[in-house]
C-alpha cells in the first residue's frame, strides 16, 4: 500500500488563542505538512508563529486580510506547488481535529477519490450544525420532495444526528471547510476555491463543484473535528452588518451551481423579494443601511462583480456595527 501524504491548510486572522490550540493539536497529528495562511493579523499571531519550530510548518504571510476564501485559495495553490500532496485538509483557525482524527482518516485509505467530510462537534460534544454536511435537494428527487413539498426545510437535506453515530460513511454532496479532506483528483478536476468570495458560501460552492464533476464525496463519522465557534445574530440580522453583503452576494453564486439553469431564475424571483425586506426588527436607520448592503450584494451578484474592496463594504456598514 502506498503512503498518502496530507497537507493541512489553516487560514487565520486575529484569533491567536483559538489558532494556538488548533496548531498545537495539528502538530500532534500524523500530517506531513502544515501550511498556515496568516491573513495580516495584528494580535501577535505572526510573532507567536515565528517561535514555533517544526519542519512540517510553512507560514504564508499576507499583506492584507483577503478573507477565508482568498486564504484557502492561496493556501491550496501554494500546497500544490510546494508539496503536491495526495490530500489537502482544510480548516478554520478555530477548528481542529480531535485527537487521533487523522489516524482515523488514514485507516479509511485507500478509498475512492471523492472528498471526505469529518463529523464536526462543538467542544462540549454537541453537533455543530453550521458544519453539518448535506445532499443537494435540486439533484435528488426524494430530497427535493422532502425539503419543499413536505416542508422539511434544512432538516430534510442535511444529514441526521443518527449519521454521526453510524459505523459506515454516508454519501453527501457538500459541506464546510472544517475537516474537509480534498483528494488530488479534486484539485486537478475543479481547481481551487474562488477567493473573490471573501467569506460565506465559498465552501458550499467548492464542495458542490466537487460533486458536480462526479467525485464520490462521503461523510465519515469516525473522523471527528471540533469547532470552537460562535454565531452572532441581532434578531434576524447578521452582525457585524458587513457580513450580510457577502452572505447574500455569494448565495447567488451558490444557487447558480446548486439549482442549475432551468430552475435558477424561478427560485431567485422567489428569494430576492424576501432578501430585500430583511432586517424588520432593526431600528429604522440601521434597517435602511442593512437593506442597502443587501441591495448592493444583489446588484453586484447580477453583474458578476466579485471584486468590490472589503474596505468599501466596511465603510458602508461602520456606522452601526464593528468590523
């Protein structure tokens, strides 16, 4: 049996304490390379990294924060150029493998060339819903009926709690960039994540593309990660408010891949009015600015403009939320 090389890729920005726990965990796992994309942190991350000595560690220092999407694109490109690994393992700086997770993954090898999605939990053991893998309802008639005709919502196309305790892998279409193992074949056939997306939806978009080219992607319950994350909401609004721009602009791109050309515009004609009237619970001045960001997101999506400077989005939202 040939030995498979694994390059772990972590993107970090101003979360030193969480990132420190992630890197220390990775250094205790059987990975061949660890590539950190340091996205212009100002909290001492670079200084701390300078003191970490391990031959497997490579640090790419970015001049400015390009968001997670740019970080993963840059990291995967660099990993391909430097190491050409058999597997790319991607994760956020606040997410990390549970002890022996990489060994559990290695025990599944050799395997088909599709991506492998880990079971992701909060540190307290609860299932992390934001990292729950799913089947695309627009590709599977039964899932479509359960989701839309039986009004099952997200529960109809996301994997069940029972799947996390199963002994066998489960076919899926996509998931998140937390504990995602991407085979060399995936990069050869799909390229890299779209760094222009900045944050939100880049992982959904990329894993959908992997499934779209016919790679057999699987959820592996024996490969377990933890995600030390939190979600901030103001009523139904995202905070900081600048995030809503990327969320809605990138959703448009995700739906283009997920839905296909026949149903895409009927779906968007249903969704766009709902997006435009979000933020009802916000005070009037904040509601106006929040909706202005959504309108800008829709206009940029329609025009295919994915290169608006992040500084401009921050400036448009800074009156009512911190960056």
